[in-house]
């Protein structure tokens, strides 16, 4: 490759020899091909999409009529993998059952009025707030909507939160 | 005449990676303890048993567990096959770790060997990840939840963590994509990688003119001693070690079955849920430190330290001498004692004084920066004290610090495996 002649040509700023030019084009083409390969690989390994497209509709789960749920209780929805909590003041929260510490599934322990994680003993109250670490955040939320007194939970989108605040609660229209 | 031909034959075949003669002293058991050789045997045993398992195992969540049950109950010697693969996998991690310790404590990472130290660390990583990816495959409760919590640790890595987790899992939680990812990595990529890297490991040994020459502390460097023919002297020792190891693994596999719990159930976490045993040290760290420290800062500092070691410390002067010198051995023993007491005391103190049930989530400062600073200060203090007390060489003090950290890691792992029960509470034995 870089023989003496071409070396001089480049050093002196004079027009570079054909050989050097061709070599550089080759290197460039090789680099591009390599970059393409990397992009291809990344695209290939991107998290797989579900085989059949779940429409936004399917992600919405109809939980039932508002008055089916007593204040101060928590109901588990196995299919949607969430808990529906009705707070003492009548408001609703839909929470993921996945512990925010290391993703174990948290059961609601009715006798103690709290979620207790079996893995590293994190505890959450009925609003999903952390009572006991190591969990760093309150349980994640799903959006709840109420139409004609029927509760719907959108399991398509998970919302992270650090702690409970009142604007996360959905209230039924007082009638 | 006949014997000569035979030797030639062996020289061509078995000695492909070995020199025809080796320094006699490197044959001593008290140098290598046969650890590297045993690791090689296990790599091949794992590949052989793994290939057989591939004919039975089905890598889809719906049938993976059933295929394991089928293997165990219907396939002749199926249970034995699974046991062999499982116990060899665990033994390989243990033996590789011990081999790593022997290389460190005999100072076999001098400039001629330091590139091999790097290769060794990569091999170690490949061994651990092989085991980890294999752990998921039975798709039982142990597997599912161990992988869930181990991969969820990645959530705590700032910026890239969540993305890496999604990439590994092929989604947000373990499922079909996860199992297929793990299967491909476990049965193709990592074995290929191991088989590709191992020859480099052996080639570097030849390049360094064989292993370090073992010497007692008072002996001088420089005199390598006589050479002997590799065949039979080395080969016979290797084959003997291999046969004994195979017999032991076979015996263990006949009497102890590989664990299998109920089929994976994403709705029910067992109590307690534990990471695979070799990650238990990290899981234990996670119980005491803010995740940014236990999962990012401490491990990456250790990693950098290990890779940099042969470039910071040149053990040429003492290579081949266990623990560098008599003084070095004494210092290492002290470091070990201090570390055992310190780690146990630290865990207990954190559990019953600070860590247990504070109100509010773990804090970056009180659970992260402070204890981290205390540990750093402790190590620095120990370093200075050792240096002063023993007027030791750099090599000896680095060895003491290494011992301090390695012992702490082992103690944390032991606590995680044997002293954590339901709800991850501390408990006595069991
Ligand atoms: C799959 C894992 C590994 C296998 C199969 C393996 C295999 C071997 C074998 C057969 C030897 C010959 C002598 C002996 O038995 O000690 C050896 C030497 C050596 N290994 Fe490994 N090894 C592995 C991992 C490691 C690790 C984790 C390290 C350290 C980071 C390492 C560093 C070395 C070095 C520096 C030598 C040369 C020692 C000397 O010259 O005395 N190896 N290895
Ligand atoms: S996963 Fe829930 S406490 Fe660790």
C-alpha cells in the first residue's frame, strides 16, 4: 500500500495518487458495510413484536360496575395482571402486580391490609405507596376510566410514579 | 523403535497444544492443583451432555417444562444426563474461580502471562453467562423467578439498563422470546465462544514457556530446573486427573438429582426467591446498598481492578511462590480474618441497626454514598496500615487488598445462599 511515492504525494498536499484514493474509497465502503451490518443486527434483536397485533381495544379491560367494589378493598385481575383498589373515599386505582424492587409478583394480603412482596419483603399500602423498602417506588399504574358507571382499565400503558398523589385517583360521578 | 513411533503418534495428536517437553517442576500438584485441566474436562463434558439434551429439550414456554419431565421419567438415563449437565455446570464455576485464585496467588500474571490473565477473565465471564442462560431453560418456578429478579437488577442501571433488559428478555417480562434468546445463546453462541477462546489460552501458556516455575519463598528466580517429556509425564497426570474428576461427577449425579420445582407461574412468586447461587453475593450487596452502588459502582470498580491488575502490579520477582513470600502469606491471612469479621459485622449491623425497616425507600446518600465512602476509607486505611506494619512490597499489599475483597465476596455469597430464609430475613443455617 503506502509506498514512498504516494506517501510524498499526500504529505506535500499535492493531488493524491490514484492508489491512495482507491484505497480510501475501499476503506470507506468497508466501514459503511460494517455500520450497516451493525444496524441490521440491532434491528433484528429489537424486542420482538407480538405475533398478532393486539389492537388498543384489546388492551382495555372492562372491570365491572362501580358498586361491585367495596371501599377499602383490592381485587385481583389475573388476566390483565393488575389490581384494582377502591380507596376508602370511593376512588379507584389500577396498579401493576409487579414489585418495583426486582419484579416479583406482589400478592395483596387482606388480613394485613397491604401488599407484601415474597421476594425481599417490600410492603405497599392500598394506594401502592411503599411502607417498607427495599422497593424504591410506589407500584406502577394503569389508567382507569369510568363510563356509565362501568370501570375500564387500559393495560396497554404503564405509568411509573414515585409515590401516591391524589390526582392519580379516578372517582365515579357522584350520583 | 516401537515406543518411538507411539510417541510420535501422541505428539501429533494429543500434544497439539502442548510442547514436547515441559519443566519438571511445573508438574507438581501443589502448583496447579489440576484446576485448569479439570475446567477443560468439564467444558467438554458439558458440551457432550448438552448436545444430547438438545435432542429432547423443547425451547418454548408451553412445552419446555414438560420436555424436562419427559427427559427425567421416560428417557433412559435422562435424569442422569440432566444431573451430569447440571452438576458439571456448577462445578465449572467453582473450579474456574479456584483456578483464578491459584493463578493470582502464585503470581502467574507477570508480563509474559498478563495477556492470558485477560483471556482468562473473558473465559470466566463466558462460563458464568453460560450457566446463567442455562438456568432459565427448565422453565420451572426456580428458573423463572431467578431470571426475573436477576434481569430486573438491570432496571437500576441509569440510562441504558431498561433497554438492555428489554433486549435480553425480548420483551418486558420473561416469555417465549426470552426462552428462545437464552436457548440460542446457551447452546450456540457461548459454547462456540468458549471453544474459540480456549486455544488462545493454551497458546499463551506455550508462549510464556509453560507455567510459572514453583519455588519456595527462599529460592531464587531464574533457574527453571530440568525438562521432561510431556508424554508420558504430563499427559498421564492430565488423564488421571480427568478420570478422577469424571468419576466424582458421575457419583454425585447418581445420588443427587438436579432441582426442579413446579412449572413457571408468572402470577406467583415463591418465597424466598433467590438469584442463582453465583449471583447471591451481588443480591446480598443489593440488600445493603443503593442499587447504583451495588450493581454499578462496586462491580465496575472490581472489574476494572481485575483487568488492570497485571498492568499495575508486576509479580515477576515472586512468580511461582505461593502468596509472594512468607510475609505475604501472613498478611493475606490477616486480611482474610479481618474481612470475615468485618463483612459479617457489617451485614448484622446494617440489618439490625440501620437498614431494617427505615421508613421510606433506600436513599442514595445514606444507603449509597456513605457506606461506600466508609468501605473505601477502610480499604485505604488497611492498605496503609499493612504497608507500614510489615514494611511490605506493593505486590504484597495489593495481594492483601485482593484477599480482603475476595473474602468479602465469598462471605456475602455464603450468607445469601445459607443464611437467608423466607422474606429474605437473616436466619441460622438451612
Ligand atoms: C473456562 C475457564 C478456564 C479454563 C478451562 C482454563 C484452563 C487453563 C489450563 C488448563 C491451564 C494450565 C495450568 C493450570 O491448570 O493451572 C491454565 C493456566 C492459566 N490460566 Fe486458565 N482457564 C480458565 C480460566 C481462567 C481464568 C478465570 C483466569 C484468570 C483470570 C485464567 C488465567 C490463567 C493463567 C494466567 C494461566 C497460566 C498460569 C501459569 O503460567 O502458571 N484462566 N488455564
Ligand atoms: S422483588 Fe419485591 S421486594 Fe424484591
